[in-house]
């Protein structure tokens, strides 16, 4: 059985089945395909710098290696921050009761960038939360889909068609004053919009 | 290199302003059990002609392939397996396993069920957000509550001033929006009805401008959405 999102408000726990809301499910999709002169689809591969080795798809493997070229299993990895301090692992919140905070104002949601959206189907909806969502209230909680090192923020929202979980992290945007210093130029490699083709809205 | 965009206010005045993205998540690196640094590395697993597809091409008969695998190691390129991939060029490989020197790009469209509906020559779609073309004031003001319930705001840009004049310009826009408790719908084109595309072949977005202001400061954020809160 798929794990559920369990959310607790005022001592009552509600359970939701979640499904990722993908653009292709709503709008269809568009993709760029490369074909040869017969119209057959081609695959993307790698050619070594000297041109001597051709690596079709599936010919490479990603492993964690230390400085002595020894493999480190993913289960043995530990995360550290920029100063080398250990980062506490975060366990998945699926199947674990997470307390909700709120209701929060819409500005709290606007202070986060939420690129991940789930549709939530109530398996067990407590009366208090049901009434609050129907009244248009927004709630906030912790969320981690899988074990890792960073939990994100979940916002619980209801509209005319159902209940949604909007998951993301704070934008970090602050009020600008006349004396606010100009931000450092972004790294050349960093692009605000490093994304692939997507024409679902056109 | 800072990114700029050109925006218009409700009095048809336009100005070029700077935009910045959200804060990056904290950088993490990994160490092994003994505390030594561990990095993700891409290694060669097998090479062309030695994967199942290639071996089947070389030994079309299954029995012959099985004998070859027992006799020797045709699936392993002892010179290459386990090497770092390093700097490599991306290439297109045809069905016969050969590198393509002349390729044709197509745009394939599928419906929500995943079925292909059309297949045409791929044509580049140019950016619609340009530094020297002002995004118009559409005048379409939407309640904040309606926007957050209707759209997934998947990307955000903060608008920043570049001099004293643009500070006042942006402050006034933010104050205007805050007083009305509304977000401005932002789009490209003369009337603002087109999608916002920030780079060639980039994702198209709808934009919603939010403003907050106090006596000597402002926060003006362009929220971008390419996903409605609807059920399939």
C-alpha cells in the first residue's frame, strides 16, 4: 500500500493519498526528437574527447568515489555543510504524522517557491481540518518525500476541485531599502531558467 | 552577469530593472564513513557494441551469443570499463549504433493520455522577455487569494532597482498593488497576453506581480506559473 501523508491539526490526524501533479497529465507534452535521414529516432550518447570511445545510453554508471578511487556506498554517505559540519539526516515524512501550523496568510505561501505539487485524496479527513480547508484556510507543515538531508515546506490548500499540497522552500527575498547593497552577480554557470523544452502552455 | 527586464507601470511609464532569483539551497557535500570526501563520478560501464543490443547485433543467434559469453568476455572492454567518463561530447546515435553527422530535429506533441498527436519539424521559439522591450501593464488585477489557489507558483523573480529613479518607480508599483490587495497578471506582447519565455526554447510562464511596501522599502516579486491547480 502506498504511504500516505498524515497531517495533524489540533490533535486530530487526517490521512491523504498523494499523487504528483505533472504538467503532462493536464496539458499533454511536447518533446524534441532527433531522427536520421530515414526518420528513425536517435538516442543521445557520449563520445570521448579523443573520439575513440562511444558510449550509447546505459553505458555509464554514477558512483560515489573517495580520493583513493574507492567506492562509497550511498548508505554510508554522510552530508556535511560548507564548513564541514555534519548535517543531520532527515527521514521521509510519508506515513508519519506531521503537525500542521496555521492557518497562515497567503503571503506566507508567496514567500516560498513551490515547484512541486501533489493532489491529495482524503482517506481520512478530520472534521476540524475539513471545515478549515472549506473555509479557505491555508496550513503549513514539514515535508520530505524520501530520506535525505533537507526537509521542505508543505502548504495545504483547497480550491473548487480538490485539495493540493504545494511543496517548496523559502525564496529568501527581503524588503529592499534605498541602502540595500546590490547583490553579487550570479555565477556564470548558474541560470535562473536552466530548463528543457516545454510548450504545454502554448 | 545580472539579468534585467523592462516593466511598465499603470501610468505607462517603463523602466529597466534588475531581477534576481530565490536563494539557493545550502551547499552540501558528502563524506564516507572514514570522513574522506566522496564525490559522484560517472564511470564507463560498457562501451558501444558490448551492451546487449550490440552483442545481439554481433551474435544474432542466441545460442552463439551464449557460447561467446561462456568462452570469453565479449561484454567487457577491459581497456575502458571502470574509467572516468571525463570530458565527453554529447552526440546522437542512430538505430545502427553509429554516430549521426547530419540530424533532423522534430517536435513531437502528445496529449494528456500520452498518445502522439503530431510530429513536425522543430522550430526554435524565441524568448519573449527582452531587456529592451517593456512588459505592458495589463491592468488585470487578481485577488491574491484567488491566485494562490488557482496556480502553482513554481518560480519567482524579485525586481530590484538600479538607481534612485527606479527605486521610486518600483516602490510606487508595490504600494499600488499592496493597497489594492491584488496581483497583476503579467504577460508578453503588446497587450500582455502572450507567455513569458525567458530564453530561446525555454518554458513559457504566466506571471503574477505581487507588491508589498512600507515607508522606505518595497518588495516586488514576479511569481511565475506553468501549472494550474486542477485535477487530470
